[in-house]
């Protein structure tokens, strides 16, 4: 048995990150099965691994088991996981109880197996940018001692590997809805708000004190292969047959630096968002159209942060195509100001905006200035929107 230490986050290019090994092993046709057991799962983690699972036609069995404790797994992550059409499960024990916290990735083949055990969750940060430590066991299935190690693992976690544990439930839309209604699983918007609260709790004094003690570090990079869909997966960006099944909801005017999150000068800060203005879509009231018609089916909640409690927030799934290239699906946050007594409202300005979030690097391009954006929805609506910039 060969043992390899996997570390990440201590250098800009973390070649030995768990995420890099997952991408490598998913391509290896010597494996027929893949098991992932993780405490937390993110939407970006699922969509990142999806692109590699789609190429892994040699894998006859794919199982992902995720925990949902401490609001670490979002509703969007679970719905994206369900769409993979694999063996997907949720493990949960009602409180008070210890939380579900393992991180195990197992690839099995006829002659060899690869087992990763460590601290990396199925999230982009857990797989690539966080400071994590794991051990990779390269197992020879011909060696008795190697096989015993794998047998002991499966014996201890029997209820997970044979799906018999009473706290392990198959992932379904009904289960996701129940977990959301029970306030066990948050939306992406709610999860980010919890993170923002923790950041807001750091006072200026606290930050000043800590900055003198602990220097900042450069985050490790997330590989391009994990962020964007490969060219060999999607031959054409959006085939005409797909466009026929879409309903055009809105078309922008020429996109500006502000829309694209590009600052005009050194003293101009990018907002990170774009207002849904009337654009080229006639006969709409831009104050209400986007909140009450386009995105009416999303789950809207009021912002809990001080000074923003009047704003409504929602998370939506957006498939993004820019200049003919499909970049996959992003969970983006929408903000709506419902106040009707403001100057903006009286001037009939837009009251709804979209935050670019993880899509910023794709959007903030000078070559897109003057281009236009079109927003589509499929029929029947599957909960996803398609945003095309051309």
C-alpha cells in the first residue's frame, strides 16, 4: 500500500489538493465505482464535480452521501445533487446529538482502489482553497493486507455503504422541501447571510488587532477545469433546439461598465451587481416586473442585516452563456427594494438587481461593454434561468 500526504492551501498552486485528485481519478477508466461521504456539500462543489462525472461513463456506481448539519449544505446544493441522477443520500440525526462529520472519497476498480480520508468537504473551498490535510491510500486489490484495510472501512461504515442506516435517506424533492421547512437546510441566500453576520461581527478594532498578529495569505487557485464546462462536453453553446424551448423574459440595452462590474476609474468601486432595467423590453413596469413576474416563483426573504432589513433577497439558478461559450450554472443572489415611497420608485427606476457572485470573473470583461443580455426561462419552468450575453 502506498501512502501519500495530501495538503492544500499553503501555496498558490496546490497540486496535491483533494479536488485535483478527484478530477484525476474520475477520468481513470480502471475504476468502476466512486463513493463520496461528506459532512457539507455546496452548490459550486456539486456543479464542479458534475462536469467530470458526465465524462465518467466507465463508472457503473456513483454514490454521494452528504450531511446537512450546522446549515453547511444549501437547498440549491441538494437540488443540484439530485439532478446528477446518481445514488444520492442525506445523513442526519436530530439534535441534540453529535454531527455527521466524515470526509471519505473512495474509487474502486478490479486491480486497484484509491481512498482519500481527511478534512475536505465536497465544496469548492474544501477541495481547493482551504488549508486542509488528507491521506491518500493507494490500495492493491491483489494484496491481502491492502484489501483488509478497505474491508475494515466498509465494515465500520456498513450502514452507509449498504444504505441500511436508519438515519440515511435517499435524496428526493420531497425530502429537500421537508428539510427546508424544518429549517435544517438554508437557501444559498440564507447561508451567505449567516456568513455575512459572522464577518460583520468583526469590529474595526478587532480587525486592527488581529492584522498586527496574523498576516493575510494568498488563497490557492481553483482550477479552470472545475469552474467551467469543458469543450468536449458541450459541442455547441446553446443549440437552436434548446432555444426553441425557452421563453424570452427580458432583453437589456447596451451593457455598461457598471452592469459588468468594471470600475471606470481608480476611485470608483464596482458594485458587484446589475440592475434589471427596462432595456429593450417594452410595456413593462421595471419597478415590479422582475420581482412579481420574472422571479415570482423564487423564495424571497427579508435581509436580516442592520440597515438592509427592508430589502428582499432570493437565490436563483442561472445558466450563463457569454459570446457563445456556456459557463454552466451559477447560484446568484437577487435583491429587490419593495419600498414605494423612495425617489427611485417615483422616478420609475428599477428596484431589482442581480449580484454576480462567482460569475464576476466571467462578467467583468471590457469586451462585453456595449453588448446585450437576454434572460430566458424554460417551459415548464424547471427552476433555472438562462442568461445569454451576445
